[in-house]
């Protein structure tokens, strides 16, 4: 009897938490489907009187937010693709290839992680300005290409690659590049998927740096476009929530599809949000 | 680092060359786009570099600690510093507490659909802060916002969440907890799963209640995770920017009640182009984060 009661109490608490967690998403979706003005009507309604896609149409047709969606996708895909190559090579070398200064360099990288990115932002902006990368996608992408947490993740994983495997390939006369491409890269696949998900989501969700670097509305990524849009359209709740759905949906879907990978990445530790 | 026995030096040299080549792209990028700007940031903080300097670097003058002296006399800086500490010291522990509670609920022995609840609680973590802040801005709307409707449903008076300087920060903290408690929850769940169930069984045989089990088994076992979570949460919370930026339309209002250090740096540096001054704000942030990290690590070492 007591057991049954605590089972019920536990599930009630969990369900209440789940409702509280999902409520903002549910309302966002619901409001985005409402006809104009319905979300700010009194008394407030939780569900659209009739669902409409007009807000989404307005986003794409009148406000050209499809362009910002493409900007976000481009920045996230390119930076993740390049970071995967850079980080996998560096992580593998720090784990498996002996070169002078290796451990000192690696320790230096880890120490550098305590420095918050904001310290670098102002000079970085001036630097990008001199080389003409302000207000370009590359200005957003380049500073994110060699994340230390990624190098760390790959290195920890690569430590488990057996040396004999690499030695055998060397004895057979394989070049280091060939060994990396044919043996190491496939073995690193699981950790690279994890890192890739983190990197993509980080780039997609990033706000402050794109806000600083991008000055032209046509180049805005979705989060920056939204923050800008709410300045003019704060009263247009239905439109703004539709924009939020558009922004959140891709990352939410990727998370649902690759949940296990993502969660394992967090529990490996040393991963920054 | 000596070569492994039996390895011809030619091959060791080849390996070293390959190693350097493999780390070169990453190290070059980090050097150019992190190390150089960080060093430059320290230098900039000692200059009066501003909008006129942007066109012509030579107009910047060395002012030593002048920017820091100016900071100390700037009431807005103190306001931003106070707000940031408010967010870290109130929001941080609350967030860790909620994460721990959620982890224990999700991981409880009797619970079914564990995976489902874990996924739901984690969902806000992966979403875009700027986009959910847009949504929360409406949830906090004084008239038709869901937050006030819920308060009314239980008979509580309306709150002007983002318009009242006393409530604006709590509103941001509430949203921040909703957004990120799932992250630390996952770390705690991993920790909880590492505690042998026999410990709890033995404790129950000895007559220990739930609270005593929590105090004497769960908490000590989770200590390493608590330190890790404490440090990363603190570091992240000190850097708060997007939440107040989007909720308040980039102002940090009402009456600077939600202006954070990073927001202040952003406004000074990128809106008003007081670059030397803004660099000094960034350095203060760095020193605070460094001190906070060292203190937490020290506390941990003393306790264990």
C-alpha cells in the first residue's frame, strides 16, 4: 500500500515537471498557428480557434526568413564539417603521435579553457575587420573551427586505439596520412558523431558572436534575425512564435534522432555547454 | 619523450613530423583567433582605444590602469556586477538543486518510462536560447502571459515580470533554470547510477530514513559531480548575455535591473565603441571566473 502510494506520488511529480517543461513549447506551437491577434486577445485562449499556416507563410514570403534559415544551416554545416577534420587530426595526434612539446602543448590548451571567450571578442572583431571578414559568414565560422573541448574529446577517445594496429600499418609502409584516413578516422567515428552533434547545435544556437559579426540583415542567422525582428514585431505574437518554432525545430529533431549520442557526450565529462 | 625501444630513429622522426602536421591546423587557428586576441585584449584594456581609434590605431593612448579606475567610479558597472552576482549566486544553486531533484526523481527505483521523462526534461537544453527567450517574453506578458494566468488560477496577484525591476531578475532566473536544468540532471543521473544499490539496502536494514540515506550515501557519492557541475554552472552563469538581451530587447532594463557584465561589455564595446573600457570589463569578468573556479576547487580539496 505504501509502495503504491509512493509510486503514484513519484509519477505525479514527474508528470507535473514534464508539463511545466513542455508548456512553453506547446504554447509556442499553438500560438504560431493562431490567426492574427488571437494570442493577445482577452480572455486568452490556449488553442487556436482555427489552425492556420499564415504566420509561417508571412515569415518566408514577406520577411524572407528562409534566407536566414539557409544562413544558419550554412554556418552550422560548414563549421561542423571543417571542425570535424581539424579536431580529429589534432585529437589523434595528441593521443597517438609522439612529437616534441606534445604534452606541454596539450596542457596549455586545457589551461586556456578557463579564459572566457568574451576576453577575445573585442580584439577578434578588430582583427576580422582588418582582414575584411566582418559581416561575412567566414567571420562567424572561423573562430569556431578548433574548439579545445572537441580536441580533448577526440584525444581521450583515440587513446584506446591499439598502437600495434598503427605500427603494423607503418611496417607495411603506409604513410601517416593514409593511416589516419584508412584506419584512425573510421575508428573515431562514434566520437566524431558525438562531437558533430555538439558542434552543429552550438553553431546553430549561437547568438552573441553572430550578433557582433553580422551587420547586414540578409546575412543574419536565425537567432539574430529573431532578436532583431522582435524589435519591430513585438506585438505580433503569432508571427514571432512561428519564427521561434522555425528556429528550434531543426535542433530539436536532431536531438530526438541522435539522443543517445548526445547524452553520452555530456556524461563523458569535460564537455562545455 | 624517448623513442620506443626498437624503433628506428628515421621512423620516430617521421612520426614527429606527422604529429606536428596534424596539430598544425588546430594550433594555428587557436593561436591566430584565440591567443592573439586574448593577449591583445589585455593590452587594449590599458588603452583608451575608441571609435576614433578604429580608423586609426595610432590615436589610441596608453592609460595604464585608467580604465579600471574609471570602472570603479562607474555606477552602471557596479549595477551590472551586482546583477551578475545575483544571477550566479541565486540562480546557480537553485539550478543545481532543481537538477539534482529531477535526477533523483527520474532515477528513482519505482519509476517507469524513465527514458521518456529524461528526454522531456532535457529538451529545453538543446533548443536555441534566443528563440525560447522570445517565447518567454510573451509568457511573462503582464496581461495575457501564461505566467500571470497560472498565478491567477491559484489566486495570486499579477506580477509585472519584465517591467518591475524587482521581478525582472527572478524572471530571468526562472527561465534560465527551465532552459538548463536538464544538462546537469544528466550528469547527476550518471553519478546516481554509479552508486551500488547494496549501500541503500544496508542503510535501510540499519533503519536509516530517506533523508539520512540522501545525506550519508547519495550526497557523498555525488561529490565529484557536484564540484564539476558547480564549476561549469558558475562559469556559464557568469557569462549570461542572451537571456537578458532578448527578454529586454537589448536594453538590460528595466532601470538596468537585468544588465549583466557581458551585456555591459557588449554595449560599451560594440554599441558605443569604447573598446579599451569594454576590454577592461571583459578582464574583470575573466578574473572573477578564475577566482570562482579556484575557490571551488580549493573547497573541494579541503573537504576530501
